[in-house]
């Protein structure tokens, strides 16, 4: 009997490798096809469905209302980005050039605002600067005023301030980390040749730093462009972004064709921004020529440097932590106006707002107490973790082990949900998953599926670098000693990436807890999540409703803050991309 030829053996080997790769790629790609591509295709078809003389998309493009909303969306995002850079760049310089006491703790805490749900951020600033906030109440009591002297809510200033608070950590991390890796020898050589500090900054530092600054600015702009909870709560009815308009057209006017048209318009913008960011991010993560070798940074020696550093840290601390502290303090304080002495406020510590979370004041059979929202959110978050890891692990494994053309093409596709707004994803679920065989309107998996779609890119980006860092020699050595492929995965790969798996799981958990855009469209009234319950309380009048919103926001803030600190504790240095 003739032995098989070398070409036949190679063909069989390639086919087996193809089947193995297909097994890794099938779950994530099938998930994206069913729950991302198909809903977006339904939105696109709905926007082009002819109604009258023109399709809804063409009517929306030439609508004065649409042009106004689109213009405001770009304007507020651009202005928010410039303000974020103005605050974040000095902080990035401080973190990248100096060492100081408690730097690691402070760096970890600056990441907490980024994982805060947008609705919590809006509520925190309302507790600090709103009409019932600490600043206005203090000024009213001090000056004997009958009305709040500071108008913060329902203004453009409120939107900008919240956006800067939310995204400053992006500039601190992306620009600061890149700046720290720049070799100081270039600037030292220029100064030796007689260049002034401004010439060194303009001709050497800024050109080298520009990819990181542009990448951070583009990512901040993307988040501000798709902002929903901040604009909805702090902006008021006169300020509507594309995201808010899509939500209003869907839930308020039930105009799904127009909402779909606006979603297509927003999708084109966000995907273009995502492609630009991906290209800049590759330049930022590329190893630098003459990259600085890790060494201990100098301390601030002169009194001017110490004064500048102390002032900057004070500003950053007040900006990032004061609103969250005001939120927590306001949730345990009951304020009552004294009618006998108009303008004064009686304060008293109380836990009444937290006790009220489990009450049903109207004894309604269809009432969902806020405590139910906590349990529902935890259940959805747990399901999101399981789904995200089940889909993200195979994708990350395939990306880390298969360096080929197919993997390079698929990698950007896996990141597409990151550039798609959550409200658009929720609308896609509404119009696509409402008929057999994908009629999931009454399924408890509907919201975890939407949350998984939002968390999936973060999970993949957290796991891929860790899996890629495993040295092949360890696998080869285990195989030579008789270990099976399953044993290699169990005893070699998984222990090495266990911390990265925990980081990815925590990312998915915190993202699910705070997701509001898609959930606001999909959540059933009897099963609200924490952000949905907070928004319901904020939209109702009365001090008890406001107090319960503060209590729920504080609970959500503590859960997400604990998640972020856990991520920082478990993060593998120079491995994760986030």
C-alpha cells in the first residue's frame, strides 16, 4: 500500500487547522451576525422603506430639526473634547514625568469616573450643583435667598462639565503612558544644541506626542458624540443630541422609521470615528524607537514644581471626586425648609431613602420596588459575564494564536459594537427581534444579549494581549512531556491568563450594571435595572423620589467603583490594552 504523499499530508494538516480555527471563530462571529449585523440591517431597511415620495432617510437628511440636532451633537462633542484636553494634558505631564506619594492609588482612583454610569454622573453633579445641590443650598442658607442662585441643570455648561469629568481619565492614561515612554535623550540633545524649551516642545515633543493626543481626543469625541444619560438628565428638552432624539422618537412618538434614519446617520459618523481611532491607536501602541527604559521617575524637588503639582492634584481631586462625594453625602441627609425662617435649611442624617427602596407606597400589584432593580441588575450582569466570556475567550484565543490575513480582517469587525451607540443597538433589537424565529421580546435574555454586545469588545481587548504574551516554549515543553492539548490549556494557559479573565469579567459586570442607552428601550416596566429605576425617580417630582434616586445612584456608584479598583488590582502591567 502506497504511503500518502507530502502534499496530501500538508493538505490534511491545513484542513485540520482550518477546522480548529473555524471552531474558535464560529461562536463570536455567529453572535455578531445575529445580534449586531442583522439588527443594523433591519434599521437600514426601515430607513429606506418608502413612505410617500421619499424614503425616511432622505426626509431626515433634509429636515431642519435633524440638521439642528446633528450640529449640536458635533458642537458639544468638540467643545467637550477641547475642555477635556485642557484639563487632562497637564495631568498627563505630571503623571509621566514625576513620582510622588500615593501616585498609584491616585492613578487608580482617577479611573473610577470613567466606569461610572452616565446617569450616576448626571445625578452626582445635580447633587452638587443642581437646584437641590449642596452648593445652591449652602448659598441660599448663607445669603437668605429664596431661589437657587446658580443655574446649572438644563444648561450647556452642565453637559460640558459632566463630559470633562467623565473622560479626563482617558487623556491621563493614553497620553500619560505614551509620554512616559518617550526617551528624554532627544529633548536633552536639543537643549544641549541651544534650543529653548518652547522650541523643544514645538519641534520635538509635540510631533512625537501627537498620535497619542489625537487618539485620546478622537476617543473622547466618540464618547461625547454618543452621550445619552448626561444629556438626557442635565441637558433638558432644549438640548438634544442624536442619541437623545433617537430615544425620543422611539419611546415618545413611536416614529420608528425616523428613529431608524437617525440611527443610520449616527452609525455612519461613529464608525468613521472608530476607524480613525483604530488607526491612531495602532501607532500609539507600536514600540518607539529609542523608547525609554523603565526607571524610577524623579521627585518634585523645587518649591515651584511642588506648588504646581500640589495645585494640579488638588484641582483634579476636586473635579473628579467632589461630585461623587456630594452624591453619597446627599443620599443620607434629609433637607427640610424652615417656613418660619425662609431661606434656612434643616439638615439631619437619615437612612430613610435606603429604607424606602423596598417599599410599595401605593400597594400596586404592578409596582416594582427599587430593591428589585438591584437584584435584576445583578442577575443581568451575571448573565452578561457568562455570555461575554463564552464569546470573548474563543475570539481572543483565535486572535492571539492565529496570525494570518483572516485574523487581521476579523479583528476590526469584533470592535464594531464599540463604535455603535447603545441606543442604536437597542433600537435594532426592537425592530429585528420581534418575529419568529428570533422573537425575543418576552425573553429574559434580551437585555443580557444587548449588554454582551456592548461589553464584548472590552472583553476581547482585555484577553487578547494576555493570551498573546504566553510563550510558545511553555506549550512545547508540556507537549514533549506528554501533556494533551486539553491539559496544556488547563495547566499552562489558564493559570497564566487567570487574572486577565477576572479583569475581563469585571469589565463586563460593571458595564452591564451601568448600561442605560439600550436598556431604556428594552427593559420591561416590571423588571427595571438600576439606571432605569434611577431615571424613573429623577423624572418624578417630590423629595422622596429624589432621595431614592440618590440612594440608588450611590449603590450603583459603589458597585462600579469596587469593580474599577478590582480591575486595577488585577491588571497585568503592559499587557492589557485598557
